[in-house]
C-alpha cells in the first residue's frame, strides 16, 4: 500500500466517525506494509479524554504485536497529533508520522491544542494548573527498588 492510500484510510475513518457523533480524527498504524491497527477518536463516546485515535491505535498495535515497542511502525493520522498523542507516539517508538491536517486547521474547527503546547513550555510554577510536590523522598524509594530489580524490563 502506498502512503496516499493509507492516509485516505485515516481520513475516511475520521469522516465516518462524525456519523457516530465523535471527533473527526482517524489513525492507521502499519508495519512492513501491513495494517496493524486503526482507530478513531472515542472521547465523547467512551467519556474518556485520552481516547484519541492515535492512542487507541497504539494500544491496539501493541496488543496485536505483543510488545510496547512499536519500532518499525508508521502512523498515519488524519490530523497532526496533539501533545498527548505525540508523547505516546514517542514512547511507543514509532518510526514515522504522516499527517493530513495541521494543528492550525484543527484550531479553526474548535480543536485548539495551542494552549497545551504553551503550558508545556512554561516553568511548573507558571502553569495554569497548580503543581504541588509532596513526599519526594518517600517516592524515590520506588526508583531505588526499580534500579536494583533484576527482573525489570527497560523501556
């Protein structure tokens, strides 16, 4: 399959998803030219703010491939990924991202991620949501145990 065909699949998913009353976003993940997973935005349908098309496609691909490391995969998104999805794509180690609409296009239709991009770049003390650190010393024990754990799986 060529890239245009795969992007059209993501776009078609996004268009069909509107009929379900959900957000106009679709994603397709491939590996070695084979579709591994595809998904749509289910935020309002599932009452789950993390149920973006990219996140759900990553979850499905990881299950299908039985690994959290999606190296060798490519994701096709109907729109430029938001910061949450972009973070998930990086954590999954997906090799390439292809996208159709830009985040600026999304903003023009009520899906504005600019606020998130600005917040991420601010020092913690200047962010709109209050960050309050508690019990760091106690919490560091988990990292110390992790460091010594011979059964750990690095990711």
